[in-house]
C-alpha cells in the first residue's frame, strides 16, 4: 500500500513540475533564413519534397508541397492523367490532357513557341 501511495505522489509531482516548466519556457519563433541553398528536390506521386541548408551548412530545412496543392496552382501530376488527345492542322496544333476532374488544352501555331493553355474544369 505504501508503494502505491509513493508511486501516485511521485507521478503527481513529476506531472506538476513538467506543467510549470513547460508553461514558463518561452518558445522561440521559428524563423527561416533568407538565403537558403537547395540541396535536394524529390518529386513523388504524393507531392514535392524540398531540402535546403543555410549558409553555415549546419542547419537543414525541409518543406513539402502536396500533390493537391500543386494541382490547385495549375501543375499537372502525371500520375493523375487519365487520357490525352492531340491534333495537327495547318494553322494550329494542340494537345488535350484529361484527368479525373480536370482537362487542360494546350494550343499553338505550328513552329512557334507562343502556347496558349486553358483549363476546362
């Protein structure tokens, strides 16, 4: 019985101490340095992973951009392409890329780089 009481008292003391120590510590604001050097870029079907280092090369920073966020910005995740069509006419060439819930049409005049891109839905 004495062991149980001692165990409970010790647990309460550690919990209360941890609470007050955590409450009184000022968290440092997470700041990212302005000059970072990209050391690795990894593209997967779930998104893009970016790894950076600072000027001292002692600290490393990792960022993730999900595939959903990339699609919201207009990037095409090639693993989500369901089909495509292309055409070539004397005045225009183009390709239509279809996804599950989106379609992009890329059109241009032959032998030029002036490309027009439109998203249907």
